[in-house]
């Protein structure tokens, strides 16, 4: 008798637990997983797309567009709104051949306007990592390009703490290494997400993003971000 | 005729040598940019081929700069190198390094590779006169003497760096549009308008890129 009782309770517990896990998973992993929206920025002539596979936790993002560069951008963006301090990590694999400078990015963006201020950690198709940003609406794009390491599977991490934005990269399963940091006043709320641009209005490129996480991080210690 | 040629050649060589080892070594001018309250200075020790530069100034940052600058004019592509060492203590973010600059205006377009007093190397630039400064700072552990190399190739500014006396390694590059000619030189900033900081620069060179073959 006691054994049956305990079985029932354990069964109940298990059900509740499964229900809680399911609802948590559902909350975190809607149709777009950790993100809420998906759209083409800058109205490229071809259409991009985004799919989230809850089983694998992978995002397949197909993007077109001339570039994310100069004074206006064209790309496919999958995003959510956030405030405060956070870290985003994602492992990007190009599934299609294309132009050397096709881009897979983790991007912070003020708005979905084509000429919005943004900051991104990009991996180009040829394996050139870059951190790029537009300080003001309709301003030019700044870049810091790092030496090309060749095509591969790239883990990217971008963290914001106050005005400090730090970036890390790793190729083909190597441990993440910090590239460095910049200082940008981007404010809150801000759009946080993943993007793909084919660097050509006539091309579509698909990137598989896996091990994607968006985490809240502690605020920076006092004095950080001061030059 | 032959003798005349030789004499004029010697004269030219002597003049070239004098220009290279003038009062400011390979540079031609030194001045405070941005009118800091405390005056900076620059000395070139020809025997050691070393520049001792003292600068004050609030910072090289935001929309206007204050620092001591030692420079020459140059057009086209070039490579500039220096070994940078701070003398004494000071603000963590005091700066010494190589700077390419459009003009002596406090808010001029520039790009520089700066070593900070705490050992942090940074690539910093202002895209347009009066615009905000952009930075990319590298991971670091402690103060050190760095070998710094700045290469200009068209709009690209390349940053090379090493710490142990080895050949500087390519770190990254940015893009900044300058009009020719530009100023290339060495800069020191105290990061404190009420202080003066000194840095020593050795192994300093500025080499224009050779003109393309067949073109004069």
C-alpha cells in the first residue's frame, strides 16, 4: 500500500514537473526560439526567411541584401527587445557558397530602419571576423577587421555591460578568445539578434546558428567604460 | 664636371642626412594640440636615436583632443614604427603612441595606435572633423613596453603590435578617409589636464611605400 501511494505521488510530481518544463520551454522557445521577430531589413528584392528547430535548438536563417555597410543595410534579422546588460553567443555555419564577404552576425540594433545605428560581431564567408558599427542614424559604418583565418564553423560571443561591448570568437571548436572591446552608448531598450546578408541583391545565403544563448549578465564594475 | 657632380652629390647627401637627424630626428615639428594648460615638450637624443616626449592634456577622445605631438608631413601610403615606453607613474589611461592626423586642429580627423599607462593597447579614430572618437581596445594584463606599427594603405589603417621585442604582428585594421598630405608622428597625453606624462620612443621609423614600378 505505501508503495502504491508513493508511486502515485511520484507520478503526480513527474507530471507537474513535465508540465513546468514544457511551459518554460514553450516560453523560451516560441516559433523563433529565444527571439520574437524575424524580418528583412532594408527591403531587399529577394525574400529572406528564418526557421527555428526546437528539437535541435538551431536557427536556419536565409538572408539576402547588398550588405550591412555604409549608410544603409539589407539583410535578414531575427531579434528580440532587451534592456540592460546581456551576453549573446551563437555558433555560425554557412550552409551555402557565396560571396567572400557574405555575413553572419550577432547584432545590436536601435530600430529596424535600414539606416539605424547598430553594432555587430560579424563572421564573413571567407573567415574574416569583424566588429562593425554605425554610431548615428544614416551615418557611415565603422569596421575593425581581424586577420582572415579561412572558412569554418565560428562561435561568436558579444557582451554588453553598460557602455562596454566586448567580443569573442573561436573557430572550429577552439575555446573562445577575446578580441577586445569598444565603448558605445546604445541605450535601452535595444534589439538583439542574429542576422545574415548575402552581400548581393541577387543571392540568398543560408546560415545555421546553433548553441544560441541570450543571457542577462551583471552590470560592469564602477569606473568601467570610462576613457 | 665629374668633381662638380660629386660635390653636389655630397652636398645633397649631407643635407638629406641633416634632415634625417635634425633637432627632431625624422620629424620636423612638435607642438601641443588642443592648447592644454600645461605645456608639453619633445627632445630627440641623436646618440640614442630616442625621442623623449612629455605631454599634458585631458585626453585624445570624444570630439576634441589635448596632447603633445611630434610630426612630419607625408602623402600616400606608409609604415610607421616605434617602441613605446612610459616613464614614471600616472593616470591609468595616459596614452603614448603613433598617430596619423589630418591637421593640428583639436577636433581633426585622426587614427592612432595608443598604449595606455596600464598596458592596454587601443586602435582609436575620428572619422570626421568634430566627430566622436571610436575605439577598439585589446585584452591586456599589465604595463609593458610595446613595439607598435601603423600602416596606411589607402583608407585602411593597420595595427601591428608586439611586446617582447619580436616583430610586430598584425592585430586588426579599420578604415579612415584622409586627404593627402597627412601628418604622421608620435603623441603623448596625460589623460589629466593637471598632469604631465613622459614617454620614450625608440626604433622610430616612417617609410613611405615605394612608388609603383615604372612610375616616377
